[in-house]
C-alpha cells in the first residue's frame, strides 16, 4: 500500500496510478494497481508515534500494488541487461511522464519470473505540483533522460508504438482517480495536459536519441 498521508502527499498516488497504467498500455510489465480502504482503527494501538500518525492521516482510500514475492532488483553492476524493445519503450515512457526516478542508483525495476517489472512512479508527472506555464511544461524535452538506467539498450526509441495512448485512454485512467486526491484540479485538466504532451513526443524522443548517442 502507498499511503495518502505520506510526506509526498496524494499527488504521488495520482502519479503512480496515471503513470503505471500508461506504462502498462505501452506494453511494459507493471504490477496490478488497485484502490484500497485503510480502516481508521488500524493505527489506534500502534506504539510508534510516526507510524501511528501515518496510519491515522491515511484513513480511507489509498493506493495498493500487487506484491511480487521473491523479486530482485535490476542491477546493471551485476551485468543485468534488457532487450532493445523493452528498453526503448521504457525510455519513451519515462520521458513522457517525466520520471526522474529510473537511474542506476535507483532503477525501480524488479526481475520477477524472468520478466522486468516497472515500479514506483510517484515522482513522475511533476508538472502537477505547479500548474503554471503548462504549455512550456508540455514541451519539456526532459534532459534528465540522459541518466536513464536502460538508455544504452534503447536502440529503438524512434519506433516505439504509442498509438494506445490518446485522450480517451487518459480519460479512462483518470476516472479511476478519486477527486479528493486531485487538490481541486479537474480530471479534464490532466487529460488535456497529457494529450498535449503526447502530441509533442517528437521533442522528448529527439532528446532521448541525442542522449543515447552521447553514450554509445
């Protein structure tokens, strides 16, 4: 479970849900995402004050993901590698959702049953922490892609099929997001921004290609 009352706040849950389902639509393996109620009584007898505060502030609806028992972290230092198609989809995806949290230091990738799973997307979509200058943010080439842990294997970035993504898809995903998590922003405003960013994909694809050319 990812708690609504954690320091990152409910917007981290919004990002987790939107980005996770976007990655899944692109063909990446993402653990199942569900909404889960946290009983307010759960923290009543918790002896640790910080945990008790977290549980109390998260009472109600939270986000939860399927647990992958026995999974191990992707580790390039241990000579882990990935196929070009998966790496390319991952780089395209993380550039689209502006995910800064897929580096060699913190890959947020798990091997499970010989398949690479993509986890922890709460740091993505950081535009929604400040809704000013959205036109500029939609056109962000995302220079941070140069630090992507899978970039060197991503030789097919320019041919990634993003046709599964469109305004209707974004609206379908956003219907799953509780209004209370959006801090007054409308679902349609998210869908509009994501659609505009999708239309500008040539910019972040070009940046990813440039970044990869610098390392291979």
